[in-house]
C-alpha cells in the first residue's frame, strides 16, 4: 500500500469561506511546507472570486508552536514567515485566525496579523522566543504593542509571559472567545467583516514608550534576568518600533531576530530546550514504551522525606498511604503535613477546601499491609542499608506483583538494595531532594534489571509530581551530589588557601548562580553539612578531611542561617553579612595547618569551582552513570541554579572550549593535586578531537 504524505496545510470550503487547516504534527510548527501552504491558500483566496475570505485554523492539539526550531541551525528557505504574514495582513479579503490550544511565537505573530481573531476558551497565547535567547522576528514586536499596549507587550516579549483566552480578550489580543463551534463562528466573522475596512494591526497607533519607561523597564529586566541579553534587546527593539515606520521596523525586527540566533546565549538556551525533552526519555528504552498507570501511592517512612514526598503526591492529586513506624510517628507526620498546608493557606497559595480535599486522600497508618493496593511504593526510611533491605523485603511480601517498589536514597548502592526484593524488574531508585514537596528535581535511578516500562513509569510519575527528572545509573552520590561535592571541596580548599567566603560567593554569583556555595551552605545548615561530611569521612582524602572548616564553624556555635551565624552573620534582613570572626577562624585554621594565605584571583576561584564539577560530570558520563551531557545540564540549570543562558556546565565547557578546560585542569592538577584535577578521559579526547563530549 502506498502511504500518501498529508499536506501541511489543508484547504476546504465552508460555504463561501476558505478554511486552511495547518496540519504539521506534533505542534504545527511553521516549517517550510506550512509557510508554502499558507501562501498557496492566499493565492487561492485572491484568485477565486467566489471566496469571501479565509479562516486559518489548525488540526491537532494546538494552533501553532511557532517557527520550526529545527530549521534554526541552517539557512531558512523562503517563503519567510515575515513575508507570509505580510501577505495575509495585506490580503484584500478578510482573514480570520481560529485558535485552539496554544498560539506561540510565530504562531501568535501569524494570528495577530490576521484581520480578526477568535479563540477557544482554553487557548493560551505567548511569545516564548526570549526563552530561546531570541525575540519575535515576524512582526511580534512591531504589532503586538499596537493590540495590547506596552506593558503587556513587554511582559510577553521580554519575559515570555503567556496569557489565557479571557486575559487575551480583555487585553485586546483577540476579538472573541468561541461559545461553541470555533470554525463555524470564525466563518461568521469572515462574513461579517466589511471588505473595504479590513483592520490592519500594523496601521494602528503604536503606544507611548518614552525614555523614562524604557529605562525603568531595562532596570527591572536586568534585575530579573541577570546576564541575559535578549530581554534587554527587546526593550531596544520596542523603542525602535515606537519611532520607526512599519516596513522599516519589520525589517529591523527580523534582522535582530536573525542576529540573536547566532549568539552563544541562544545556542545555550536552544540546547537546553532539546536537552530537557531528551532527558524525559530513558536512554536505551524504546520511545513508544508506555508508562503504567499510577493511581495509588504508598510511602514507607514518615520522616522528613516521607512527609515531603507525601505532600508532593497529594498535590498531584494522588491518594497516598503513608506508613510510619508507630502511632506516634504517624501522628507527628500528620501534624507536620497539616503545618505545611497551613502555611500554604496563610500565604494564599491554597484554599481551605483544597487542603481538606488533599488531606482526605491521605491515609496514615503503622500497618504495612495497608499498602496492598498501591501501584507504587516508595521506601524512604533512614539511609541505613540493613534497615532498608529489611523494609524492602517486608514490603515485597505484601504488595501485589504489579506494584513498583522504589527506594528513596541519596547515595546507597541501589543494586545491593535490589537484592532484597523478589521483583528486581519492578525495583528502582528515586532520589528526592529535601524538602521533597518543594524541590523540583528528582534523580531516578535505574538498576540493571529494572524493566523498561518501570523506568518509563518513574519518569512519568516524577513529571506528574511537577518535577524535572533525569534517569541516572548507580553511582555513589548519583549525579547531583557527586558533582556538588567537588565544588564544595574546592570552596573549602580555596578558603584554606586565602580566599574569603564573600569572594567565592561573589565570583559565582557574578557568574550567574543565584546564591554562592557558602551562602547556600548557611541555608542548608552547617550542622547538617558537618554530619554529611562525617558520614563521608572514610571516602575523603587526607586534605579533604583536614579542611574541617565547617566543623570548626559548628563548634563555634555557627549553624548557618537558622541561628543567625554561619559563614556569614544574618541580622534582621536575611542578607549575609561578612563577619571578621570568620576571617579570624580561617586564619587560625591556616596557621594550625601551616598554610600560608596567598592572594587567590577571581579567575582561579571561578575556574576551580566550575572545572571541578565539569571534570566530575565527564567522569560520570564515562562511567555511564548518566546517559547524556545534556542530562547533566538539565539537572544543573533546573535545580542547582546554573545560569540557563550558559546552557549548563557541560554545554558551557564546550562553548569555552574543551581544550581550554583541559589545559586549566592540567594546570590546577599541578597546583592542587592530580587526584583532584587530573582531566577526565572524555575531556582529554574532546580537547584533542572535535571539542565535544562524545
Ligand atoms: C519563533 O517562533 C520565532 C519567530 O518569532 C520568528 C521567526 C522568523 N519547532 O514540549 P513538548 C517539538 S521561535 C519544532 O514535548 P508539550 C518538541 O521538540 C519558536 N519543534 O510537548 C517535541 O519534539 P520531540 C517559539 C517543536 O505538549 C515535540 O514538539 N516557540 C517546537 O509539553 C513536543 O513538544 C516556542 O518556543 C517548535 N517550535 O509542549 C514554543 N515546539 O518529541 C516552544 C515544540 O521530538 N514549545 N517542538 O522531542 C513549547 O513551548 C512546547 O513544546 C509546547 C508543547 C507548549 C508547544
């Protein structure tokens, strides 16, 4: 049988109205075939005298996600989107956009150049180009402010804000919300349109955007999007559009969009767009593998992690059975969960009714047998391998064969825990971060024998909890903690050598992290970090053990932000204040160890902190503990504050050049020690080869 390719734009007549349906799955991107199809539709509209007008609509779940991102890496073939849009705005017969799902980027630019817009009530509108490091390049900057005013246009263009149908109607972005049949009502709009007075968006007046407004907008955006160029450029272009004739402004807008496409920031953000989508797929597992339904979750262990995970599940609409050791422990858990919800109500985040509805889905019990109906059980007791094995075996005996059993651990050997169950195919790990109901990151941990659909289910489950998940392989500390520990190590070594907490934090916040590692340590609690160090002591080198700065701070009663003093002191404002007492403590530490303080340059601070994590990331890739460099980038940008416009540590390393990273690592190996900075094999290969982690 011959398979016929479907046209990317399909034409049909509804009475005397031509309807052009964009049909380019999965998201109706405005690829070359769509642009050509729209030109053909306009040709037909103009040529056929019996046609009164055109409705542009779409098949599938959304109107259009905008320009085809896959075309960005090569020269884009004509017809260009801007030209298609210009043709439809200047058509001599009415063109109406009928929008369902989302109209994003070029999809919205197309719609706003039409002579009228009608939308389904669940439609969403946005210009997310800025999130790709670019800006609208097909009239969005020139036309949108003319419809919605400057404030809304700034929010949508410079910040990528999306709005729903009712806000779009109020703002003047659309003319109507459909009450029933979207296409039928759109064709009625065509018939009602007056031929001679077709409203052209670009002929409307551009709203006032004076110098004072521009300055204030620039400042606000600089604070919110530190280091990002596109939001600033958006203000320049809006200012340009306010004072430039339309044709010229459209040309300048298109040229600016094209120029932004070739910037490092746009490459980095586009890399993350793809990496985030790739990360949702489990390497080595067929894309078509379906996730199993999870309708009921069991959690064993009612401590901090168990409670947090329970709240995350309840928030996602799931019924939860939370099993604690005793009546007292489950009562404490209930109270803690009520407290979490109580403060959500106080802050206006949840209504009383929403909380009641959630709590009604929570069962707390000391009886393990209550897990008998769970589709997924998460064991989350303390990190003691023997105790964990015992609990896993006990759960194994109770739950049905289909149930997926998960251990929540941050560093234990997952393969050895897997041996405690009779269902190795249905066993895997999840590493939630504390507090689990707040932190958006999850490392799903695969075992050798875990079934492919079980792994896929865990990815879907994490997504349902609103988390960004990455599948990692067994390795001590998995990816996040293992990499973070290298940055922590370097921060401690740098303090020993003469750097100050404020220098280290300043260098890394200047780089783009929202908080420096030492202010972050104060937030986590230095007593907590000292306990983590104590647990890892055996695995540490002598120098690492000796860098007992955290222990000294704790001994001096400095536990971090919680008691107002750690690496910094905290007054009423939560701003960290440098404290001479810490400088004295560091000086004493150096003197005791016979280390002479030296001037450490900012470059050295930055490179040692960053290159230590990049080197560890490369080792994790070598060990197959993580499948793709992009997975690491997703973890760091989504959960650890690495600036997204630099693309994540691995992309950043490729951008500045693996040969540069390699030579710096070799230099620091000489200064700090081979065991800390010997370049990973992948970096060595990349430096000698194509400059990429391959
Ligand atoms: C633009 O318009 C520039 C113009 O101003 C100027 C031009 C001159 N193109 O996210 P999902 C793929 S720039 C190509 O998993 P969801 C995506 O990669 C564009 N492909 O689904 C994935 O493929 P795969 C401005 C695209 O339901 C699949 O579709 N527009 C595009 O969670 C499913 O995506 C944007 O920035 C695209 N534009 O979310 C919109 N978009 O399965 C960005 C998606 O192979 N897109 N794909 O990995 C989104 O926000 C979400 O994808 C969307 C769907 C909300 C549409």
